[in-house]
C-alpha cells in the first residue's frame, strides 16, 4: 500500500507540489500572527471608509460640525491604535503597510489641521 503511493508520487511530481501548496495554505490559515495582520488590515480599511462617510455626510449637510467633531476623534483614535498594533515589537517590527489607505494622509488624519475645523 505505501509502496504504491510512493511510486505514484515519484511518477507524478505535480502531486508532491500540490501537497506542498496545500500544506502551506493550511499553515497560512492557522498562523495566528497572519490572521491578526489580516484582521488589522480589514479594520483599517473599515475605519477609513467610516471617516470618508462621515466627511461626506458633513459636506452634504447631513451631519453638523459639532457631530463631526464629536465622532472623528474616536475614529482617529481607533485608526492610530490599529496602526500602532501593526507596528508593535511583538509582531517582529513593522507589518507590511501596502494596504495603508492614502486617504488618511489626504484628509490629515492623525495630523493637526485646521481643515473643516477638525482640530
């Protein structure tokens, strides 16, 4: 039985490659650090989207300046916490920033600005 399987593997190297790929994929899915990285990337994208929506609502007159000023600091705080965790030493330094949303720089999040009276 084992001999037949060994012969099959030796005759078809693609089976070995498929098994290696399957094993790597399984490892990637169970790696807690990788899972945390992916969660933080999704969280940062969600926060950026919420900030965009809030700014759009203000620009369209659906949210008052007072409401904007009340809600934006909490979103910024959450965004900075997620970014800080991605760069924490326990993750081995800095995690990849390829998914960082450029809108965070565009709107000056995390940077003191006078735009729209945000601070």
